[in-house]
C-alpha cells in the first residue's frame, strides 16, 4: 500500500519537476507537487528554471498517467484492506494454525520426499521404456525411392517435401556415388529420404497417457495424505494433538479412497493428454506448412493449459474434501462448489495472502541457504571459487523450499476447510486451536446448538 502510494507520488512530482529543482531534496512530496501545479496554472511553469527536467511532453504525460494509476491502485488497495480486515485476520490466524501443525508434525515433510523418490524411480523407468518405443522407427516411415530434385524431396518454406511432410520429420540427402544407378525417364534421381531418430505411434500415446495418469495419482495420493493429517490434528482434542498418529491414520484413509483419487487423476490426465495432442497437431501443421492450422492448434493448447490449471485447483480442493469428509470424488466436488460459493470472500483472501506467503517463503529459504552456504564456504575454503557450490546450494534449497511451502500451502487450505466445517457443525468446538477461537461463537465452544 505505502509502496504504491509513494511510487505514484514520486512519478507525479517527477512529471512536473523543473530542470533547476533537485529531486532528491524534495522531502515534502505533496507540497512540491502542489507548488508545481500552481506554476502550471499561472502559466510560468519552469520558464525561469531552464524548462522541465523531462523534456519530452509525451514522456511527462505517460509518467503522470502511471503515477495516477499507482495512486489509484494504492487507494483501492487501502479500501480493500479496510473492508476485508476481518477476513485478513482470519487468513493470518489460519496460516498460524497451519504453521503450528507443521511444527508439531515434522514427519509430514517425509510425504513430499517419498513422492519425490517414487516419482524419480517411476520417471526413470518410463523414460527407459519410452526410449525404446520412440526409437523404433519403421523402415517405411519415409519413402525409400529416389527423387530428381531437392524441392520434391525436402520442399521449401511454403511447400512440404515427401521426406519431411510429417512430424517427427525426416530429412533429404543427395546421393553422390551411386546416383547414376537411380535413373528415371526424366533424368537422374539423386535425392533420397532419411528417417528421423524417433517417431510417435499409438503405443507411445498409450504409454504417455499412462505416465500422466500415474503422475497425477501420485500427486493426489500425497495431497490426500497431507490433508487427512491436518484434519486428524485439527479435530483431535487439545490434549491429544501432539500424541495422535496423524500421518499413519491419514495414509490408511487415503488408501481406502484410492478409487476417488484415481478418478480425479483420470480427469486431469485426460485434459493434459488432449493438451499435448494439440501440441502434436500444431507440430504436424507446421510440418505441412499450414500456418493457420498451426496457430489454431497452438491457441487451443493454451486454452487447455488454462483449463488444466483450473482442474488441478478443483482436484486439490476435492481431495481435501475426500480426506476430511470421507466422501467420493463427485460428492466431494459438489460439496466443494457450494462450500466455496458460501465462503468465496474467505477463500479469495486466503488465496491472495497464501500466494504472497508462498513466494516470500521460497525466496527467503533460497537466499538464506545461498548466503549461509557462501559464508561457510568462505570460512572453510577461502581459495575455492564459490560460484558452482553456491549455485548448487541455491538449486537444492529451491527444491526443498518448494516441497516445504507446498506442504504449508496445503495445510493452510485444509485448515480453512476444517474451520468452516467447525462453524457449520452443531456440536462442541472446544478442540479448535487457540488462534481461531476468537472467530468461533461462544455458544459453539460451549456446545449450544447454532441457529
């Protein structure tokens, strides 16, 4: 808020600053801007100071517009903060409770690490199997006959050739030794086709879809485990919050709802598969020199990419419902829709605050790790170049920070769901963490029914 207002005022003052004025000496921005505006009104703007500091009138107008936009954004941001004060306080309290869960359940960090190990093993196996399928190029993928001209074999910028008319593309090469033996009625045929190093068929498509489905299922299983552990911790009595086996219980529940997780993963895998089909068709259109079709398929791929993100968001929240309520995927998705419709302001505020917290957390962990690593390296090995070690420190810190902040973000979302479920329950809510007690009505804490 203050940065927006300060930046806007600075731009406005800069836009009317005269050449004889020192910008750094203006300590009262509002008074300086008022004085310059009075000069404009009197028609004596910068006539005695040698003209404006910014000579171009267009540049001054652009800076003024940017300054006004920043000031307006700051005012709107301030009004939103005032109107959403209680929602922001709830989002902060939810984040604090999620941090308490992570602190009291350090074993939950093993879930993304286990996912990472399993994912690496699975990807390595899949890459090995897919490499055999990709490299198995049939002998008739490109024509085996010879052609008289390079245009006929390789094409040009507007016309495809017979050797590279499909993707993955082959290439044309010219026979040098045995060209005389490849004669035709129209002359010598010296151009031949060479197949590409890889190709894609229906078997690879099936394998790729299997990869997408298994990857989505692995992510869904981890999300359900983390959400279930947060639910077990949140609804446990205060005296048992540090004693209950949260991850073990959640793992059993996630295994029981494996069918729901597989169904949600199937939906996501289908969307992703169709998105990659659009990419494949775009490449085929490019090989056929069809610019219109290439752009159309690329645009469809972008649209499906946005839809992919929406499905990921809905799936993640549906898995939270599955973990907390124990319902199937479709029922959880329906309840999720109505729950978010009833509390869209809360979810929006938490999403905005969560996005900032996520990025700040990742940046802080990476920077802190890199700086500490650099200082340690300088203290222990002052003669060693720090570039490569610090780069490795930063890369490893980035991976770990993403895993940690993903767990924290999912814990925040699950905590908000648990809080809303607590609000809508008809029995005692004395198990709720201290940070959220002030947001629960006293009659709910005492066990009186809500009306």
